[in-house]
């Protein structure tokens, strides 16, 4: 009798485990980074990643039956050089929009990269929490350097290549991701700044909406995304980008065009053209990107090579040069920017994923 009960308990535990799963995953990326401008030179260790952002995450799913699943995703940014977690912003008020409310990460890990819970099924996915914005995802997905390191795209980045006007991530978001239908899919998102309405405009700082439509058919990928963000009283922004790639086998070509409309200011326009191609045991990368607002312009040329030591470990090198015009003062590798001058940067690093 006891053996029968033990066997039944083991069988029940096995069935329960089979219906749910939890995965530990992450990326460890560290690089020697060098930056130079007309004002100074800087050498540093880039611990947050210069090919892929360093992270530690947990994700899982539970089978609810009837084709339904529940899922969660918790992903924390890690600074490998110091061992501390990366800081986070609150109320969607990030640098490049309005004054940031930011923690420095000294308190330990924060799930600043993604923190979501989902319901999934044949209808698609409903996702709640902190996540990427649909418009930024097009910028990074069609950038050969993934908007990381000195080679990161300059398109739609204004004076700071790591601060996108439409926001990289949004807290307090509700999103719907449709299933693919004949190659087409839609990602719609709304996020709340959790601030009171302004008495004059009735708008809430930090709130916004975004939508992204994609089409994938073999080697061809296309995407269009647009978003509106309430960044303060009288300072709304509307961001739109168009992106595409085509895989020729011998090389994958990529392009992005973006327009950022800012209330009471001139439009910010940007574009990127780039390519990746297999070479030996690795991949060579190239991109040319530009952002422009009136006579102020920054254009960047970047080239890199990733050498695969295994499926999960690689060495990489990236060199980039950015040319500024007007009051634009973009600098690379931590150097101090100088308006109208050129800055160069280099990354030499290693990436390990698990």
C-alpha cells in the first residue's frame, strides 16, 4: 500500500513538473573600451556589455490546459566590471525624455530589463509589466550591432546614442502580441506614467501608446512602428520608424528610417544602413547611421568582427567613428563630446551566454 501511494505521489509530481517549466538564462559580456575626442581620451572596462547587454534572468511557463499558458519573465541587467545591478527608471520618465528618476543599482539586482507576466494561447499573448517599447525593438532588431557598444546605431538617438526619444523600455505597460498570420503580426502596447493629469492639458506625464506591425517571409523581414509619448506639459513626442532586412546568405542587409516629431521643436530624423556577413569562424558587421535636427547632425561609421569560440562564447572587436556638425556633440567610449568635432571609439571583448 505504501509503495503504491509513493508511486502515485511520484507520478503526480512528474505530471505537475511536465506542465510547467522554469529556465535560468543570462549573458556575461565584458570589454576593454577606448574613446577619444578633441577634449580627452578614456580607457575603461565596459561591464554592461559592448556586443550583448549583460543580464541574468528567469523565465517560465505553465500549461493551463485548453491551449492556454501562463508565463513570467524576470530579467536583470548586470554590470560585470563591478558586480552591481544596473539602475532603473520609474514612471517612464527616462533620460532623453524628461528629468530621470533613477536608482544607481547599488541596492543589488533590479529587474530593469524586463519584468512581465503573460497569458498565451491561440489568440496570441497578453503581457503586463515592464518591457521593451515596440518602436525601439525595430531600432535594435535591424541594427547589426544591436544598439550596444561603440557601434550602436545613431538613428533616432539625438545627441546621445544610448537615449532613444521613443524610450527603450516602458514600465506599467499592457501589451498584446498577435500570432503570425501569413507572415504578418502585430504588437500593441500602452503604458502609464502613473502621474496625475495636468490641469491645463489633461495629459499625464510618462504615459504613451505604441504599435508595431511586421511581415516575415523567408529571407525578407519588414517592420513599421509608431508611438506617442507624453513627456511633460507641452512636450509630447511622436516617433515612427520603418525597417527592413534581406538575407542573401552571403550577407544580410539591414536598413532603418525614423522620424521623431517633438512639440514646439524641429523633427529629429535618422537612418541606418548596415550588413552582417559570415567570414571564417565568425561574422563581420558594418553600419552607417545618422541623426539630424536642423543643422545639427551626427553620422557614425562602425565596423566589427565577432569570432565564435563555440555556440555560446565569442570574442569581438568593434571600431567606430562619429562626425558631428552644428551643436551635435556625440562622443564614443566615454570621451567628452565637443560640438562639431569627431570622436572615435573601440571595443575589445568577450561574450558568454547560458
